[in-house]
C-alpha cells in the first residue's frame, strides 16, 4: 500500500485518502514511519496553500508518529536541542507557543530511580508529542520537558498538575521545576533553555518543592 503513492508528487487529496486507508491497517513500525512521512508532506502542502490551521494539525500528527518509534527511551540533551532547532525553522509552530520545563526530584538519594519514576509520570500526564529528555548536566538526574503549542499560563497548569501528581508516586521526595516560554523572534533557543534551568536552580536553592519561572 505504501508503494502506491509518491509522497513527492502526491496531491493533498491523494495523501488524505492514503492516510484514511492506512488507518485501517495493523500498526507496524513501517506503517508508523509511513504515516509520519505522509503527515509531514500533507502539512507542507497545506502551508503552501495558506491553510495554516490544517498545516498545524497535520504537523502535530507527524510529530506524534515520529516519536512513537522512540518508545519509552528518554532523549539525550543533544537530540532535544536538535529537535528544538528543527522546530525553530517553523515560525508557524513557534507562534502557537513553545515552553520548556527543567525539573528534578529534590534530594540526591536514589536519584536515578527517581528520574525513572518522574519520566514515567510525565509520559502519563503529558501528550505524546511532548518531548522528554535527560537534562544532561553535572551529576544530577534532572529532566527537560518541551511543550509545543502551549502558552506560559497553560504550561504552568501542566507543571502544577505534574507536581500535584508526584507525591502519589510514593517516591518520598518533593519536586522542583523551572519554566520558561518562547518570547518571540528576538528570543533564542539557548536562552529559552538557560531560563528554564536557572529557574530550576532557583527553586532548589529556595528549598525545593516549588515551580519557578525564568525571567533572565
């Protein structure tokens, strides 16, 4: 079925029909990759036609399918930064909102175990398209969470929901979080990440068990 359509020349209608047919097929890794490619191409065609709402919807689906092959594995810091760089080439996506959260369980005991528990909680509390990665600095066990198509107020609600659910994990440790939001064309991804990590450090210095927003 995948060989019946040329993604480089297929029309929007042909892609939509192919996706409808694919939805009835048993899900395999090959089919997941095919769906991802179809949604990306469909997003591009919609953007060319200035149907930006449909383009954003299809891009979200592409992102969701592209992440499924990663399974339960956490991204590393370099891969996350690469994903952010690719995201930054899509101004339409940035206009819809982009927030970054740095978070870590308070206390150094059993840090690796706490990180696993925290990552599992994030997967259950967040959307499939939200990126989760190792913070990857020093000897800590922090995580980074990327929330796309989300403004600062909505991201704060996500953070507080995660923080409220964390004690139910029985981890025996509180949770500190630092949050930052994309500020527009004058902002930089490195500064977005720096603000989130600085806010996390401020939360930890203040005794932990809280959410701070980056302001630098």
